[in-house]
C-alpha cells in the first residue's frame, strides 16, 4: 500500500509526523509518502540515524493552517500538503491519505478531488469507541452538524458496512443516539429518523442513550456530527481522567503502590483499550477513496497507528463496498 501523509499537518508537525512515519515504515511494508515542504522534511529526516527505503517525499510548498477557512484554503492553496496528498489518491499514486491538520480542509479536499460516492449526499467521520464488551462504531463525529433524517440513514448504512468489513460482524446492530429509549423521545430529527431507520431493512434496535454506548448495546451508533463530536471528546477526556485518577489513588495507598509491578500489565492493557492514539485516525466515509483524519495534537504513536490503519482501511476497499450497497439500497427503497 502507498500511504500519503500530510507531513505538515498537526500541532507538532513536521517533527512528530516524520517520527510517526518512520515508525510505521519500520513496522510495515507500506510505502509512506511524506507530503510537504521538501527542504524542511529532508532536514527533519536528517535528524534520524536510519531512513527506511519505503519512505519518500513529494513536495508541497504551501500549508493550510488551523485558522484557514477550509473550503477557501483548499481552492486557493492548491499546492498545499493536504491538497497534494488528496490528489495523490485521486490520481492513483497513493492508496490512502492521512492528515492531522485542518479537518475541514481535509474533508473539502476529499470532496473536491475524490468526490462523493453516488447516492451519498454527505460523507461522515466515524470513530471507534471502547465498550465493556468490545468496541462500537460512532458515526458521525464531526463532519455534519446539521442533518436531516436521510443523512442519518446514510450514516447508518455506511457505518454498517464499515463495521462488517472491519470487525467481521454480519448484520451489525444499529442504534440511534437519543435522550430516551422510547421512539417518541428526542428532538424532531431523532423522532423522524427513528421511523426512517425502522423501515430501512437494517438491523435497527431503536433508540439508545449515552450510557448504552459504553455498555456496547449497539455495534453502530448513529447521530449528527455535533452530538457525535461532543460524545467523542467527552469520552477521550473521561478516559484520560480515569487513568490519571487510578495512578493518583495507587500512589496514595502504599501497599497498592508496592503491588504496581504485579498489576502493571493489566494497567497497560486498560490504557491501550481507551487510548485514542491506538487508532490514530478516523475514516471519512462516503468519498471515493481512503481518507483518514486525526487529532491536531497527535503524537508519533498516533501518527504511526493512523498510517497502519489507513493501509488496512484501503485494503478493505470500504468505499467500493459502500458504493455497491448504496445502489442496492436505493433500488430497494425506490421499489417500495
């Protein structure tokens, strides 16, 4: 797999992005293409002792900052690292691209250069959240703050296909995030969407509440991007806080602190389950290609895992499966 990395995107780029790319290149056979200002990237690579042969550079002189207007920046800065990375995928010179930079610009670049899948009106970002019995897919987590029922129906379909391909779950359960389990609970959007999903033919189990996410009640949880982004950021904050509290409580109890070597493996496993950097990037579903978006604060571990997961995502050809399924779904819907 050829993976294009926006090496200039992120709070600590390019040092962290280059370090993460080197880690990914050392652990996989993927070709990692660093996209950014060539002179800067060569200097950054020179800081490292050994450069794997599967690392290359594609020059992009411009940078889209976090303060830039996403759509305008993509149109005006056509030689930016985000745009060039997206173009590499569009021109079949890369199989996927990842950025920890301006997420709005990444979505705009993917929309403009990769294009939407026919039948999908709005692409959506998905995230994987840990649960007490495994994990669940949350969609959308930030691409669309204002939605209509048909958009959430599309999210459910894309989330279902993504879950099937990624986890091998046949006919995964789908829950609609609301403020109560009853179908009459929620705002106008969730009430209308409930009936739409109920009649969709998918494995819809009804409304679920926030506490049901961590209980693993549904394989796929559907919501608009405003709600989803709040849930995602809250979950990340809670995870970090709980790990900090565990550490503080262990220190405050001498006997517990002495036993740390015996429970360290369990704590490491716990941290791995709730650490966002284990996934690194969230796929943008609904575009004709593989695009993953990460946190601006991503560390080198997050960059490494994002690239590895980008390769896996591209291998699964999720966007092609969505394109096939949306045609069948639209046809069945039309026949009704």
